[in-house]
């Protein structure tokens, strides 16, 4: 994999910002169930021996936004993805690629022998604001521009989004968590109103292995 390769990401957060739009309506989203998806105990975690061939998945993109102080849920839903793959690169290194509606997302991934995952949305990458078409070289700046929120928390490090989770050989679940506080109005109409207090974001993928 050449160092000069730049992963092109096309508006990872478009679905989130079109809450009342056609993406959610067309895909018939269902409520996301984060607690059930994350219950991987040590006893369940198998010793993962992922073959060099590509593993294929089906599943859901999960999105949740909650106002922290009042515990008000702004949205909580799951949208079916078009497909996903896990490809072994070398050692503990993999590429997790998720195909959404018009978006092809590649996560730089490490996996321990017990199936613990860390998946990075890397810098540099091309990220485009869905409203204005403004281009950014990382997902954090793009999301801050679109929402008007200053983002921080465990899911962010040096403009990189960090997803963590588990793969037990059959089910793969990863998620990222971070907080935002309003600094200005965002480009999306939903974020062009005053937002008081902190907003807690949870994004994730709930995937199941399928035969290719």
C-alpha cells in the first residue's frame, strides 16, 4: 500500500445531518441498540485467525446524539449499509472498508489475537461538507464546520476519529464517542439554532459476516 495513497471519504456525516431527509426515509431506519451490540465478554471472544482472503459483512451504520445535561435524545437510529469487508494487510494490521450510499470508507485497523479492534479514520483524508461542498483534510474539521460545535473526547486524537470494538469471528462492532459544544452556527440548518450545553455523539457499525 503506497504511502502516497489518500483515502477518499465522501461526507461520512451526511446521513446524520439529513435526519428528516431521504436517506433515513428510504432506508427505513430502526432505533440503534448500542448496549446489546457491545456485550462481548472475554469468554465469548475467540482467538481470531483471520485468513488472508477478504471477509465480507452486512450490517448497519449507527448514529446517536444526546444533550448531556437534560438527557434529551436528538436522534438515535441505524441505517443499513451496502456492505463491508475486512482485509488482512500484515501482522495485526487490517483495512476495514465500509460501503455506504455514495461513500466508501476505509479504516486503518489493528486487531489483537482475541479480536479487540482499533479502527482509525486517518489524516490526511478528503472530507467534504455536504451543504457547501467545502473540502477538509480530516473528518473532525469537516464535522465541526457542518455542526458549528467544537469537538473533543476519547474518540478524537489529532483530528483522527478513533473507533474501538470487537470481532468474534462472526459479529464485528465498533463505535466512537465524543462531545461537542457550540461555538457558532453550522452549515446544516439543524445546527443553525442556539444549542445550550454539551452534545454527546456516538457513531458505530454493527456488522455480521456473510458468505461472499
